[in-house]
C-alpha cells in the first residue's frame, strides 16, 4: 500500500487539566478530577468513580504487561493524552487521520447524563467539546477528527450542543449504543427524534461505540476462576447486533433516509450473518409482524450503516456479504485491542487477496466520504 | 447430491394423548393438557400457560399465512405430531434422519423444571422420555432420533434419568442453553458436574437449542410499531455466542475433554468471528485474566463443539474459519424457519461451490459420527 490509512475509532485519554480554568468559579471545584484512591489514579465526578481501566491505555505495551487496574498518566505512552505525540505515533503507524472518542466523559457523554446536577454536567460537557476542538483537533484539524457529545437528558439542549459542535469543527456525533442500560429510551425511540432531525439535516454520521452505555456499572475484569473477563471481552463487540437490527426493523432508517450510523469497534465478522438473517426474517415474517419498512433490511444497512474493524480475517472473507462501501478501518489507539504500531503490516497481510480498489475504499475513501474529511 | 441428508434439529408437536393412561392415578389429572383458552388451543401445566406459538408448526404453510397465535392440531400438517406422517415428509424432503426436540415439555424439559410439584414433574418428564421412545422413535429407530430430557432441579435424579434415557435408546441429552434465565446456574457451573461426568462417560452429545431457557416468559411476538418481534427473531440464534465463549473460557471443555455440545438452530455465519475473537482475547489477555485453559479457544471448539444450520450462505463462505468437521445440517421441521419441503434444493444451491467431500461431511458424516447413528 502506497497510501496512508484512515482510522475511524480511536480514543483520547484525558490529561488532568481538561476542565482547569475553563468553568465558572461556582462549578470549577466540582469538575471531573483525577485523584489518588486506594493506590490508584482514578477520575471521579460527583459520586461516580469513573471507569478508567488500564486496558484503555495499553498502546505500546507488551501483552504480558496488560493490566486492568487504573493506569497512571506517568506510565502511559504520551500519545495517549498529548495531541502532538499522538500525531507522531500516527506517522510511525502510517495513519493519516483518527476519529476520536472521549474517555472520562464516557465515549458518548454518559458520565454527564448520569450526573445528579445537570447544570454542572452541561457545563462540563460543553467544556469538553471546546477543549477537544481547541486543544486536540487544533493540533492538526485535518488529521485529528472530533466528535460532539451532547446532553442526552434533554433533546432541546442536545440539538443546541450538536449545532455548537458543528461550529467547533467536529465532524460526527457520538451516541451511546445502549442508552436503555442508562435508563434512556432505545435509539429508535421517538424521544431522540429532534436530534435525528438535526443530524439528518447536517448530514454528519452518528458513531455508536460498543460499551458506550452506563458508566456506573464496573466491568467484570476480575481474573481467575470461570474467567468472566475473557467472556465479556470476547462477546463485547457483538452488542451492536441487536442495536443495528433495531435501527432497521423499527423503521428509524426508513423514516430518516439520510441518517447514517457507524458501528464502532464492533468488528465486522458477524455482520454478514446479521444481514442474511434480517433479510430472511423480513422475507418470512413480515406478513404478520408488519415491520414499518418497505425494503429488505440489507437495503437500509447498505444505505445508512457503516462498520469499522481492526484485524478481522473472517470479516474480510465475508466482505461481499456485508458491503465494500460500508466498511472502514480502525486502529483503536490506545486501547488494548489496538493494532498500533503494526497497523499497516496487519492490514497488508489480511488484505493480500483483496483487490486494490476494494482495499482503498475500506482504508481511505469510505471514511473520507462519510466524515467529509478534508483529505484527498 | 446422490445421498439423503441428515437433520440434527427438528421438533415434535405433541398430540393431546402423550400422558394419557401412562401415569399413576394420583398424577393423571394433573398432567399437561391441551385445552381451549380464549379461543386458542393451548397446553397448560399447573399454573403455566405453555408457549405454543403457531410459528412452531408452520411446515408446509405459505409465508403469507404465518401466524404467531397458538395453532390448532387440526390445522397442522400431520407430520407435526404423527411419526408415520413425519417419515413420509422426510422421504419427500430427502431427509434420512432427524434429531428430535420436545415442545410441550420445553426443548430441554424446562416446563418441568419450573413446576411447583416436583414429584409430579418428574413423573411427567419420565413419561415423556418413554413416550418419545415407544411412540415416536419406535416408528423407525434409525431415522427418528430421540434426546433425553432430565430433571434439571436435582443432579442425582438427572444422572439417573439420563442413564434411563440411554437404555430407552435416546442418543443425546437436550439441555437449556440459558439455565440462568430459569434461576439455575450457567452450564459451566460446578452444579452440573455430576451430569457432565455421566455424559462424558457415555460419550453422547449435549444439544443446546437456542431459546431453550425459561418457559414462563412470553415471546414478544406482537406485530406492529417498533417491530420488536422481528428484532427478537433476527437476534435469537446468536444467543449461543456467549454460551460457547463461556463453555470454553470457563475451563469446562478443558476439564472434560470428551464432552461434546451441539449449538442447535444457532446458525453458523457468526461462529468464525467468535473463534477469531476468542483466540485474539486469549492471545492478548490471558496473562492477567488467567482463564483456566491451556490451549487457544478454537482448539476446544474444534474438539468439542458442533453447530448446525439451515440456509446460511455466509457460514458456507466462512466455513474454513469455523471447521468443516464441526458443521451439521438441520431442517427445523416444522418450525417457521424450516427448509421443508425444499431442503435438498436449498442445500444444493448453497453448496454449489463446495467440494463434494466437504458437503458429504456436513450433510451426513459429522452427524452420523457424533450421534453414533446406525446409518452408513
């Protein structure tokens, strides 16, 4: 491959100063804080001890050193929290652009949606969107791609913040894949309709990252007997199976033909089966079940849903069952799944039997078109 | 194809007389009964109104006539409930043998496990295993293959009934894929250990059919807005994703190297992804997560897990990622998914690019070997 790759799922590990000096005096002391608890460096907000497992900052570590305990900033590779260092790591890995998700706010702002003081939460959320633009994306706006997070608890505020995010230069909206687990309606519910109308009009994609539900439940990362941690990590990506089936069969994509979703870090090796099964169910069961759609499910997927993957030989084998125009690459820097610093090598090996034009779409063109990146 | 196919997942719709005249007088009046309720013909047992959706008896119906309401025996194709008629339908469809699941008892005896009077429940369950042998399998023991159901609430009784089932000629054990939903421990829990020891010694397979959990929750088969029914039917097969990951990572298959499970009606198009993901998780996370296994997860799958499918082009494409020796065909007669009466035509079309020796394994040899069928 004689071109740089584009990654559509990466993460910022926030440094301690995100909210420093940016909030009104009455809120400043209550902003999210990185503190020492029980020998670990942990983010806290209100009464929430936030999820900051070390598995989220493993870029550059050997697998033998992977550790689920909360990692210290001082132990992390600087590319985790510093945009200039991130760009250097991207250069080393052959990655031209990354689409970025927050960590402390939750990947879709869930930390603030689960807060008690919603005025405080709104200001902290807005501050994050500002910081993302002027501290991270500003380091190179063509290569570091921001996504807006919105106040999930109020659709009027959410629409306003979404519009503010567009003015800040953010190129997508990050939404929880499982709002139900947070006590909010599912993505296909009428509750979200004002936001979907705004997003459809703006024509920007909506990322649904796996595990972007409630921040209040700890991950079952206990080692040892029965090994629930390995089962949890193995199963995690397929959480979007039900989400995608619901976006389609509910009629949401039918009602909003320009709305586009990205299934982030879900892998793709199971999506061919999902589309085959959904089409079969539509074919056999639509007469009595009467789903509010007029085309077969795979039609809506091909028009409106995109999915990204890291290292997925099964998905590459089954790519024609998914759709060459719907697939995008990701590096997942700096999470434990990341392909960094071997992304190009892995991509080349897995794609050795794939025609060059298909590879180019998956590694560059589809992402440039969908996120409207300022790249050739 | 110049040979008959073997189906490893089919269902008996019980006629009203299963328990007639077979129970002690004190139990006879309280056996499961087919009665008229609210204009529907429904099975009832104790206070349970059992699941008998019409979608379970759709063989031979047009999709336009599919209906989730409880079907009447008089409206069903006789092959649903009559073994001689079933054999005729198998001849018509080119099927040599079928592996049979119960309906009224639940596919794995859940109806009896959820009963209040466990003495009554045990006798009804034993009676079912007897009836299955002397009424159904007796019609042609080489072609109609019975599976034992056991009292899930007592492992001493369960082992005894499993041994009794072997003497009756049944060739497998049918277990719930989701005992947790019934308030019982997961399949990898030590609770089941006496049963796994007995099964391993007898060297017969354990079927885990999708949706073989609690009988007390009604299916969300309401048509119309939001279409939860279509989402439910689409997602259903992948329930075994977590189950298989847990059988492997828990160490159950490691501890019991001769124990063999069949993932029934789960489809196969997602299994390549599961194995790839599980192996990756083992590779990256075993150092801290310490799963009690010594080989990579796909090793245990290839040694001990089998999966069947009806019409799964994606799974056929990805078959080398799953394992040619682990795949088996199924017809799912007479459920709504069934390929009857077009099983051979569908199988031929989907396998047109598959080498003959691979097809022969998948359509015959693997099932004959696993279930020890008395067929060539």
